[in-house]
């Protein structure tokens, strides 16, 4: 255990050792003098680390270091015990880097402890002691949104114990190989049909009734798989409300509530694209849905607008042409930038996935998505006004699974102070989950899933 207040310096044989006291005092005096005359972020022309973050999850742990200038780095692994060493060049140790150790939680699945210290002049060395063998990805990201230059350290387990995540990391298996359970159950969904209507107040009815469904005759003789996609996460907070509420937080809460409701149905299996505060790339969200042969994909969000009085719920589907409105086009653009904000290491090893994501010739799937969206609007209109009376369409990357009906639901405008308060309330979150639950049941009541066939991987 090193002495409190001693700046560590790496010894190749045993890690960090304390600098002798006299030398420490001289360095501290020099540092104090420099800080008194050099503006923040301009230490001797080097970059300055302004923030550090650690995002632990079962899927992987991410460490992010944010700097005023691009970060140059080198990294390597050490064995017995498992360690990852990252050398940051052109920076000096500061309070932000020293705080990294305290950001590692005891229940972090992968990091035992993290140490930061000066290795050589202008080089800071990070040593991550691992709990298990890991497969690291270390990469940099340019400035985007509120972030400056970032170094990202993603720590994936070398041997994944989650079947779905193991499947997704196995590049040798076909893209659409199934992971469906073998259960065959049947339960007729219940509820009443309600039409979509513009600007409807809770409880208000309209004369236009959709085609009725004889639910007593409905029988679904197989397991239904629904994938729920809470938007954003980790480095990507999504929209931020006037009171500081993060979109990523409220949509995850709604998704978890909806998952609980759906799992009460004996013939429904639910998969979350994320079940914690971590970032999942858009392509991986689609890939997860295809891997489990999803019958439905629902992406849950909370909209933002420049006008603070904008309000209401909306439903969006994919467009194989142009967007149906300027709002839909702008929303799709902002949502598709999630990978830039969340941070993705570009990887061209999977051209098949790239082809799938760019394939917009999915007329049948889009039509099914529009049917799902219309049913969803009918339910959402009972708990909130509708921002638009019809399903909007645009080129949302997260909706581009070619064989899964997919919609993006904007639960409310988090940029509206009144709706932000709704979104953080347990009552509204539960009402929203119940509405989405009813919508999913109504959709399957009207459009029962076809008998299971193997998804094409080409």
C-alpha cells in the first residue's frame, strides 16, 4: 500500500513505488509554481485531462478519459496476474487521473483495481488489475456534442458467459443463427381495440373503429420474442431535460417496467438490448434482435425540441424513401449520431451486417411496422396527447432489421418541463409501460406471428 499523498512512479518489476520525500517536495513546489502562472488546460503545451468515467456492466466495462487535446497512447497486456497497461503520452498526472482509482466499484465484473501514475516525463501509466481474462479494445474519439477528445478503454471478457453476447462475439457463426427457446405456449392476448387519433385527451373516444379481432379464436402456438431497446446509455445520455434528467435513465426505467409486464404473459420472451447504464452501438442493437429471432423490436426514447412547449408522444417507423416530415428527418439524424456520441471502434470485419443495415428494400417489414405503430398510437393517445396523429417515417438506423417489425416510440418531450416531470414519475412510467404492453398485445391479436422459420443470413 503506497503512502497517502505520494505520487506513484512505475517500477517495471513491481508496479508503483513511492518517490523519495525530498524529491517529492521539490516536485510539489515546482508544480505549485507552474499552476500559479499557467492557465488551466495549458500545462507546458500538453493536453489536460478534464474528466474520467467508468461504466461497469455485465456486457463489458468502459473507462473513458477526456482531454483538451488528442491523446496518444500505447497499451499491452501482462499475465499472472492479468493486467492491462496503458501509457498516455504528452500529459501529466492530475487530480482527474488520480480519481480514477476511486471510480472502480467493488462489484465491477472485470476491474479489480486501477492505478495511475507518472512513468516518465510527459507519460502517465494506467495499470488495470483484472478479475478475469479480458479482451480489450483501446481507441480514441474526436470531439462530438459536449465531449472533447476521448480515449476509450473497453474491457470485454475473453470467455463470455452470456449466451447471447457470446453468440454476437462469435464471428464464425452465421448472422441470423437462432437462439430461440424450445417452449411452445399459447395464450390469447386480451384488451380492446382503440384507434389512433390526433390530440386526443385521456379517455376521449373517436367514432372511427378499426377492424375487430375475435380474441377467443386467437391461438399463438409458439414463443413470441419481443426485443425492447432503451435508447442511448453510458457515454451517450440522449436528450437532457431542463431539470437535468437524462433520457437514457427514464427510457431504461420504462423498458424494465414493460419487460416485467410482458413476462407475465406465458408465451412471451423479452430481451433488452441494454439492462444498465452502458453504451450499445446501433448495429449491435439490431444484431441482438436478429440473433434471437425477434418477432418485434420496440425502441424507447424521450424526444427533445428547441421549443420548450413541444409536447406529446410519437411513433416512428423506417422509411425506404424520404422522411415523411422535417421533424422525422431531423430526429432520425440525431438518433443515428448515437454511435458518434457513445463511441464505437470502427470495424470492417462484418460486411454482412453493413449490408443488412443499408438494405432499405424491406417493403413487407415496413408495412408491418406501420401496422404496429398505428396500434401503439391508439394506446398512447389514452395517456398523453399525440404529437402527430400518424406514424412518422425516416431512415432510423436502429430500425433497419430487414425481417423484424420495428418502431421507435417517443414517450414524451423531455425538453418540456411539464413532460420531464411526468417522465421521472413512477405513475407516468407505469402508465407508459402499460400502454405499450397493451399495444404489443393488440398487435399480436390482429397479426399473429407466422410459424417459426429460420432467419436468412444472406
